[in-house]
């Protein structure tokens, strides 16, 4: 668990959810990423807890540090504000039929708000349906290439997997987890998909600032560029290339939201032709192409309309 100035009540719930697993854990590795050490005051007296402190470098580097400290065969990650259901590890380990298999096990997630109240409406249903729709594909490379659907507090991964694909890439943060899952899938490593119910809980926070949205889109595009440059099978490459064209337009529109109209026009003139080509003939023949074309058409119409409106808006 990467730790950085957590809220005590959320953090303690996360810690207890690990220590209270029906399949006992060997250790809980906590890595303080350059924050305050006040979190130690809420830790229970349990000799399985190992605490390390390092300079602030971000969650990707902190997870890498933690992996190097782990002594167990299988490693699971948990964000400091999330928590596991008590049978999470037992259910995931039961998915592994070959003892010691170098694999990744994933599972669905439930969503709660800041008060711990389950979010029952559209967000929760959308996340759950998306997971089951994605894992229905016989080749997980394709749904993963179309977008991340694995939440960071759900995977269980054999330590040899990291020897094969490498550690988390800080340059792709905060999409470093998606980058990791893509590398695992593209390396041909087995991914077992739990289908019964959610085993982890993700706590949704309000973080809608434009600057954060821009950072998210930049890192998503960075992952897509990285994977494409690394060489991937052609069908996967077509999915990622077309999605990159759409993501660049989404990012361009954030400049419009900030009323940076001149910059918006400059970037959208550069990126819109590529999206139009992908929308008409991306070469994709996957099951997600219809949904992609609808999203692309909507983005094209929205961007063109905004371009015209920006011509009559006050320059900035």
C-alpha cells in the first residue's frame, strides 16, 4: 500500500480489511511516500505490518519500492482509501488452478462515496456492467486496449510477472496501472477474471478540476503512444491508434472549457483530421468499433461547433 497523508478513518479501514482476510496474509507492506508519519498512530499492533519511508516520488515509484520489499509469492495492491471484502484473497487464489502460476487475477469493484455510502445508481451500474462486458471477450488484450476497466485495488499478481514485464512506469502516472495491465496482457501472461461479485471497494472522491482532467488525458495518451511504439499486434494497434485520435480531441476540448480559444483552435485544427479519418476508416473490426464511431462522431460535431463559436468569443 502506497501511503501519503491518508485520512485516518479510511486508512484504518483499509488496513483492517487486509489483516482480516479469511486467507491470512503473510505481510502488509506500507510505504510512506514522503508524507507525515501520523498514520502510524492508527495502525493496530500486528507484527505482519512492515512500514517503510522514502522521499516523495508518486504512487508508481512507491509501488515499485513496495514490490521490492515484498517477501510473498503473490502481491496484491490496495489504495489507502479503498478496502477489500474479507474473502477477497481467498476467492482470487481459488482462481489459480496451477500452484505458483505466474498470472494476474482481477475482479469487479463496488463504489462508495466519501461517507462510505454505496453508490447504487448510474456510476456503480456502469462500472459493473463494463467489467462483465469486457471480460466476456475471449482475448483480454482487446478490451484492455479499448480502455482500462481494472481498478487498482483489485488485482492479485505473481511476483514473477514483474520480472517479465518490468515495474510500474512513473512517466505514465496516473495511468501507470493501465500501462502495467496492458504489458501483462500483451506479454501473453494468463489473466484470470473473477465473475461472481465485487471483492474490493473503491471510494469515489470529488476531483473534477480541469487541471486534473488534463493531466489524466495527457497520461492516457502517453500510455497509448508508448504501447504503439513498442510494437503490438495489428488489431490491437488499430484499436489504440483510433482511441488515441479521439483522446487527443477530448484533450483539445479542455482548452475550450478553460476559454483558451486560440489554443483550442490551434490544437483542434491539428487533431481533427486524424479523428475524422479514424471515424470513417480506422481499419478496426473489433466488437467495440460501433461504440467508438458514435463517440468519434459526437466529438467531431462538438469540436466543429465549438470551433465556430470560438471565432466569435473573446480571445484569450
